[in-house]
């Protein structure tokens, strides 16, 4: 059974702008609705997997996006070191959680920017896909490969709307994946096509803008904010069922379903 870490949106709001989705959304989050949407997502995930919770910290509104805590492999955890000052204090809370839950906590070099599972995703073959160009730095990948001894492939993100790899790419079981082409440099699109071939579904721009690639994959279920009829059909044809979970309030901060979880 999969196991996820989530963080209640007690202190969630948009009070700074560190990605294009946050622009114009300062003070615009409906807190009651955010709480309701988060609880609905929690119920869906908890119905299919087990979920642990980390205590939210006041003054850290983006801590709800646990995907950015770090990268987990077995009982080891590489803690993130965030690009923006606004999110940097989250790291010590995540570090404390993982060390007190029996994980070996590892650090990259102090100056290396790394935003965790937002930019580092394992596919169903155990290969690590790593996104850099906007948040995490390419040298983080070298350090991760040294620490975890994994086969890895770096991808270059080119559009600030798709600032984390998990906003534009989601590996699925059986060697499949969904992705949004315009988020990536041409060579990265080629690398994905080469690796996944027929097994990658390239989503449309409207689906990408609805954060369809920011999906939680649990068995044959794919949980996402919203999917077009075409995307649902394409996934159904390959044996997957889409579960929609409206997270509109979190999209105001530039994150959706997958960002709100970290597989541990
Ligand atoms: N406001 C947050 C940020 O810009 C959103 C993070 C979303 N997380 C993710 N894994 N894509 O950092």
C-alpha cells in the first residue's frame, strides 16, 4: 500500500508571489473552501492509501505542498533547500518530521537548490526524472545520484508556469506517463519520447493549465484537479480511471493535487 504525507491548510494563503499563478491572487484564497477541498482530497487519498500528517507551521502558507519537502527513497530522506526565502524555513520542520519518524536525513551541499519531489519523480521502472531550469539546479541531480545510487535522467524546464517538474510530468504504472510538451526544452521532449515511446500521453494546453499532470497515481487511479473528456478517454483506454478532486483554491498558489502530497 502506498503511503503519503500531507499537511492541513491551517495557515494556507497567498501572501507572496513566487510563481506566475500567484500573481493577482494575494489575499484571494477562500479559506473555508480551501479546507473543504483539502479534506476531500485527503478522503480520496486515504481511501486508497495510508496518509500521515505533518503539523502545519504558522507563517509558512506553502507548507501544504508537501511534495517539496524533499525526496524519499526507502528509509532515507534528502531534505530540500528552497530557492525562495519565503519557503526556506519549511525545511527544518520537514527534517524534524523525517528524523523523528526513523528516516536517515541527508543534505545536499548548502548552496545547491533542490525542491524535492516537486522536481524529482521516480517512474515505474525506478528511474528518477529530474527537472531543473527554474527551481532545482542540475548539480542537485549529481548529488542525488551519488547519495541514492539511482539511474536518473535530467529534464530542462523552460516556462515559469511549469516551474516544478510535477506540474508538467507524471509517471504512471506499467511504464506509462503523462506530460505537457511546452514546459520542456526540445531535447527534453525528445528524451521523454525516447524513453516512453507510445506510452507517454502528451496533454493539451487546457488540460495542462488545469494541472492535469499534477496527478497522484495510485494503482489504476489517477487523481487530478480536472481532466478533459479526451484525456479521460486516453487514460481509460490504457486502463486508468481519473478521479477529479477540485483544488481551485490551491491553484491560486500554483499547486494542485500531487503538490499537496509526498509519497513516503
Ligand atoms: N507556491 C508554491 C511554490 O511556488 C507552490 C508549490 C507547488 N508544489 C509543487 N510541487 N509543484 O513553491
